[in-house]
C-alpha cells in the first residue's frame, strides 16, 4: 500500500489517501509449457501511478510512503516528497 499525504508548512497532515501499490510483478501460468509453475515477469523500468488529492489551502508538500498494512501507524519508508506550488 501507499500512503499519500498533503502537508502544511509546519508538517500538519491536511489530507491523506491510501492506495494499493502499483503491480511490479506479474505471474502467468502457461498451459503450453506443461508445468503448473507460474512464469514470473518483473517490470524493468520505473512503475508509474497516479493519485488525485483535493486542493487544500495551505498544503505545501505531498509526501508518499510505502506501508505494510493500512491499519499500522508506523510508515515503512518515504518514497518521495514533492513540493507544491503556492497558489
């Protein structure tokens, strides 16, 4: 899962969205191979995803974290931090 947070200048969370992490691994069972073992393909390049957040007055940054479970308060790691233009 990914947790996307809009933050204020003083790091107050103004809005938050949870979304499933983009697929990076694909398992395919090929009936022609004669094996019941799946063939695995891994994406070679970067994985692209899109999130839509509401416009929130005072938001200065979008932080994106990877999390293990949405119910856990502990964040696993910061993936990116994007400064937002002031409007």
